[in-house]
C-alpha cells in the first residue's frame, strides 16, 4: 500500500476521477482479487506510453503501439481520445475515455438524480456512435458508413459492393427515412446485442 | 404364433376405427402398424449379438425343417418358392428396428397434443418398454443395448451433428464457465455420490457390505455425467435462450473426457488392488492427455477434411462422404487410444466447418445438413427405444436403499455443485448467472444412455454388484428423463426464463459487431491488456493469412467474412421474396472478383438505384458463372429474382410480409424509371420450375435486352406456396444485377418460341417462375431446354 500512497500524490484530482469513473483505487478486500487498483495500473500504462515523460500523450505516442497500427479503425480510436481542438491527452481524460469500457455494475443502487455512470449501456453506445460519426452531426451518413466499411474490409472489395452493403445497412436501420442513421436508430439496431458484455474489458472491472 | 398375435391385435381395432376424430383414426392406424411391426419382429428375435439370436435360429430350423424332411423322404422337385431367412436375418432385423424407430417418430408428430405435453424421449422409452414387454410375453429374450453398437454406431451421428453445428461464438465466449461445470462439476458429482453411497453401503442392515469404495466411486463417476443425447432431446423442444442452452449442452459434451478418465481409472484400480499417490497424479495427467489428445486428433482430421474439400470441385457428389468418413475416423482413432472420442468428433466438426463450407457446393451443404439431422434423429430414437427394451430385458437386482440413495444423492450433488460453482464463476463473468439460470442448469442435468452403456460394459467378475448398478442407473435415467424432462417445459414458462430469440442477424448487427470487435481490440492494446479480444484478433489474422489460403479453394479464400455474410443475407432475402411472391428487385452484390453494378445516382430518397450492365460486365459474369456455378447457359438474360435455396426452418412470416410491402412500394415508384438504353426487345426469359411436388410455374419476362444468367437451383421442398405476382406492368422491366454464390446454380432457360410469338409491345402478364431442383435424380440435361409453361 505504500506505493499506492506515493502514486496517489502524483495523480492530480484522484478523488474526482474515482467518483466520475467508478474505477477503484484500493484493492478489494477480497481474496480472489489481489491485483493492484485500476487507476494505479492505468497510471503506469499512461507513463509507459508517455515515453518522453511530458505528462500528456500525443497522437504519435498512441501510434507507437504497433497492434493499434494494424487495427483498421485504429486511427479513429486514437482520434476519440483527443477532444476537438486539443492536441494532447492528459491522464484524466485518458482514464475517463477508458472508463467507458468498465463492465456494468448491475447492483449499483439507482440514485434518482445522479448522472448516468460513464459505463452505462447508453454511454457505451454513444462512444461507439461517435467513432462512426466523424463530423459529429449526430447522424451517420452514407459516406461515413462507407468509410468505415472500406476501413474494415480493406481493398478486397469493390466500391459497388461496399455501396450496396451500405445501402442495405441504411435501409434496414433507417426508420425515419432520412437516409442517415441517428443515434436512436443505431441504438435500436443493436438492441439484441449484449452491449454490456461486448463493450467491456475485464481489466477495468 | 405371428398370426395369433396379429389377429389378437386386429380384433381390438375395428372398434376403434370408427372415425369420430381424425386423431383417433390416426392414432389407431399408428397403433395397428406398430402392432404389425412388433408382431413380425418378435419371432425374429432382437438385434444382433443378443441372446435372441439363439432362438432365431430355432425358428429358422423349424422353417427349414420341413424342407429337409421333404428331402429325406422323396426326391424333391425344384423349389419354386423357398425360405431362407438365416441369410438376411441380420440386416433384416436392423432395418426393422430402424423402421420401427422412424415410424414411432412419425407417429408422435401425428398426435400433437401428446407430443406437446410429453417430450419425445419419454414417449420413446415407453414404446421401448412396450416392445420389450411384448417380446418377453412371447417368450423370447428381448435384446439389450449392446455397448459396442451404442458407442460405435448410435452415438457418433448425434455428436457429429452437435459438433458440426456448434455455435462457435457462444461456445468460446462461455468456454471458461462450460469447462468449470464440465470438469469440476463432474468431479464433484462423482466423488460426492460415490463417497456417500459407500457410506450408505457401510451402514448396518443394508446387505450392501460387498460394495467396496472403488466400485462406488466408479458408479458415481459414471452416473454423474450429464448426457448429451438426453439434454439435446429435451432442450431442443423447449427453445431456451442460447446462453443456457450452450452452457448445459457444452457441459454435457465436455464432461466425456472426465467420465472416460475416471471410468478407466477406477476400473484399473479395481483390478490392481492398491492405489498410490503416483496413481492419483497419473490420473490427472491422463485426464489432460485424454482431453487434449482427443481435441488434437479431431483437429487433425478436421484439417485433413478441409484440405480434401479444396479439391473436390469436380467430384461434388462425394463431398458429403468425405465429411462423414473423416469425422468417423476421427472418432474411431480417438477410441483406439482410449482418448475422448466425443471431444475428437466435436473438434473435427468445429474445425472443418468454416473451410469446408466455403469449398463445397450448396447441394452438398444441404446434403450434409440433412443427412446429419436424419442420422442423429434415427440414432436418438433408437437409443431411447433400446433403453426401454433393455429395461425390460436386463437382469435386475432391486435394492430399495441403494436405488433411492443414488437418486437422492445425484439430485443433491447436482444442485449443490451448480450453486457452488456459479458462486465462483460469477466472480469472473461479466454477465452473471442469475438464480433462475442456475436452477435451469441444475434441472437440466439429465442422465442418459451413455451412463447405462458404461455400466453395461463392466465385467461381472470384477463387479458382482453390476446388476444392482444397472437397476439404479436405469432408475435415475428414468427419473431424470421422465420427471425432469416433462416438467422442465412448464417450469421454464413459469419462471419466465428467456426463450431463444427467433430472429436472424441483420447486417447492421454484423457490421457493428465487427466494428466493436476492432474497437475493443484497440482499447485492449491501449490498455496494454492482452485479453479476450486481443487473442481472438490474433487468431483471426493468422487464420486469414495462412490457414484460409491453404484450405479454401480458389478465390473464396480471400472473401472477407462480412461479404460472405452479406451474400448469405441477400440470398435469404431473395428466397423470401420468391416465396412471398412479392418484390421485384433485390439489392445485390457480386463477389470480390466481379462487380456488376453501377448504381445509379439516387433521385428521390425512396428510389433505389438500379444496376446497369455493360458488355464487359457480361463477360465477367459469364466467366464467374462458368467457374463457380454448376451449370450455366451462355445466353445471359436478366432475371428479376433468384429462386434459391429455401431453408424452410429459417424464415419468419412477418419479415416476409414487411419486405413484400416495402418491395411493392418500391415497385410502384420504379415503374417509370428506365435505366437501360433500349436495344430491340429481346425474348423474355422464362424461368423453369422443376418442383419436387407442387408444380406451380409462372413465366418471367423482361422486355429489354438485358443479360440474364441461367443458373440451376437446388432446393429442398419449400412448404410455402408461391403466388403469382404481377411484376412489371410496363415495358420498363429493369435489368438486375446478378448474384452469384459459389456452388449455387440457377436455371433460367429462355425460349426462342416466345420471342417469335410475342412482339415487344405486348405486355403479357409478367409472371414469376420458381426454379427448384430435387437433390435427387431428377434434373439435369434433357429437361432443361424445354421451356415449361403452364
């Protein structure tokens, strides 16, 4: 626990962070869970990525992760960490973004007026939606969908195929017939998928 | 004797065959058939290897005796009609049993009220009891379920069916839980039941002192395994949600390794006499060897099968055979080394499936599916019937205390095991198991024929209490199958357990799921955490880069999963449109090597762009079809809908209606929209229908010169009838993009005669034709050229 205390001092506003994200600082008093607390781990990871020790991350720090470079939507994911206009990511934001992927606490008491926890199903879906919707107009247009499909399928398919797939996708999901997919339609098309399971990382439990 | 019995049976029936209600009549006819069958079965004795064989010979000697007597006394004249039953006895009896099983299955579905209350497995056991009883009445010894027959002939089809169609995604997602239940759960059950039984046996006044600890443990290990046959039979009918289904079913499959190891372990120890710690340690090593070895053997055969299927493009007819033979060899090879045959079979089926399906023709795929279902269905039925017959036949030794104790301990062990394990598992699961889930898992732990066969295999010399074990096992099996099997359905309804969702995946779900997979992999990489997604992604990459190239023939190896999925969807939609008689166009896409569509820019938002074909495209289409489709005709004409494999199990009516409505809307808007420059109107294309049973054919016409593709279709019978559709009421029938699926062929012969007869201005009622072809002999060349017009 000694190390925890010293690291605690280095992380600014750690209580606020814990509150907002629900990530834990101290290890559970549970014989089955003896790993160090989440925020400490993330902090270590943050420092590992931040090779130059500036205290914040730039896009090319993320780019240095080689598996991410192979990921078809890697650049979108990296882009999600940086709020529009900002060039750097501090630890606070880093943790907040990653907190989206915490498994959902089913037994949290539902306080009536508290804001939705950051890892709720709805917020997870919003995060995913924003990755599709690059121009942030609240809708996934046909072009944006085509870009995603092209990224995922690479060069193996022709434009026409992509377009017909995109058309079909929009046709299925688009309920108000405006030829784009809004967040509600997005959410509805995924209602059968267990998002809580699919978009959770055990690491961040 | 036969006549006596059948006349006795017949006498009872005329009274019943007064048709008041059709189900009575059906039921009575069914019973009559059953009676006749049984009547003819009885003097023939039972199946092979049974004590009945001796008596069968007596019968035959009696039959042949007359002939022989004739020989001794006079010079026999040339026998015009002679009886030699002995030659055909074995295949004859086997066929009779299989026929009996199939007729039973048929019969149950004719009585829907009964089959909705009682699960099929119970009814079959009852039938088995009746048949066994009748055989015993006649005085012959009924056949017992021989372990060899069971393990080598009856069990493999069921397991292969399960393994081939195993839902891999759910299985791997829940693999940890399944393994926990299968391994730890079975071990717990075995030792709990075995230990407590030993304790009971040591009690005063039970006359069971002869049962030593090892025998009890052996008995415990055999009876603790959840049986895949029984689970499948019961769970199939209750349509429970996929998570529970895969948990219980996966457990029943994977616990085979544990059962095999424990069984051999205890059997060896009983012979050896003393156990040491090294023996225990070796037991654990043995378990690992058995399970992993089984999987490795299965995987090797699976890869071999996939590799073989790469080269079968010219001999499509024997493709299914490869699948079956390789799988069976995997099972037998594993059995040679005392590895877990079931796990080998599952591994083989699961490994080869993605590659084989990309390689084989659609007809072969259908064949494999239907053969597997057929064999597993017959096996299933036979197993339960034989269980019933063996109950009547088997040497029984009823000991109240032992049997009741076994039953109680089994149930208690199961419940405690599930609760305890779930408590531990829930700490690691993201989606936790609720108590309702736990109840269903505990309740679904049915025992079945595997346990029975294993005990039957025991050597009576080493295990003098074998008969008592048999009795106890049969009791437990009966209890679980009857009581638990019958009550699970109302309980599922009562507890409002989530049922299986009937709808198919939409393309949205597929795209978004893949997207989320990539997203999660990326996030895991950022966190530096090598989790589930990371390894899955690595495996996928490896698969795509190396394995697929090796095992999949031709260009399909490069086809991304999404595209394959999209094709499948398109196909299904095409079928639905065909069946619902609605719709005039399909958005379609060509496979990776040819693209046939130039989608026109959209005008009003609801209008769908229509494809346009140029000459170059035509050539490409022809090339593709030649290489990939079974049969094509050189003249390309447009066709407006594909009639494709209809999978009667899959489509929901609502979806069809909605799509039909949508398509009708679009049709109306499309009518004035010409995309094709108007060359002289060419002959309309007529699709020919070759239906297996209901020939309803309509002509399909398109007026403009547009490429059409002749492809030959295969399909099983479609229960829905096809209605006439008023397609294009104008000359502006649009060219359609053609769709191609590897191995799929559709036949659309054109007719010369029609071209001459009709002028381009005429607007005959465009009609719709459906092409189907039998998987059977029907087919082929002679008939194709004749246009078939109603």
